[in-house]
């Protein structure tokens, strides 16, 4: 394979990719949970949550691909193992679903913020841009979900 020469050292690309793999893991876990809750939500907030969860899982699914492709772009293979993803109770009450999804959104934000620092130091503007967009989306989603809790 031809050497990658994009102005970011191999060491930095590896460190950024390792961070992005953590972001991918958090994002994929959130996707699975959000999609599952979309299918299984019940109660008086059914329609509101069913539609909100659908909008969010569709957006998150696209993000999973974008994050994985960034990892490949900087020269690292993307892991594809469910061993990295957490287990969860698929049958919580609607309010518990909301709380779990807020926690999942916040987990992605915190991991992205950590990796952002690494990418910024390495002058990896493409990854910084990706992470900035992801943080903005997840911060808004967390806010919208929290607002349902009063």
C-alpha cells in the first residue's frame, strides 16, 4: 500500500484513530439503544418519543459511517466487534429510556471532546471539524431529551 502523506505524522494519525474508534464505539452503542427504544417505547409519550428516536437513530447511523470512513481515511482499519459495545436493558419505561439516551449522548460528547484535543494538537482540521459537528448534534439531542423530563 502507498504511504499516506497528508501532513499528519503516522504517530498522530494512530493516536487520532484510536480516539475516533472510541467515539465510534460510543456512537454505535447510542445508535443501537436509540433504534431499540424506537421499536419498544410504550406509554403516553409514545408518538413523541417514537418519532424523536427515529429521527435521532437515522442521523446517528449516518454518523457511524462518517466516523468509520474518517478512521480509514487516516490509514487505520475499523474494528467491527460487538465486544466493545455495552449491554443494556431493552425494556425500560419511557422516562428511563430518555435518561439512558441523554447519558449516551453525553458519553459521545465527552469522548469527542477528548479526541478533539488530540486532533487539534496534530493540526488535523478534518477530524476537528467532524468532532465539532458531532458534539453540536449530540449536545442538541441531549438538550431535547432532557427537556422532556421537565
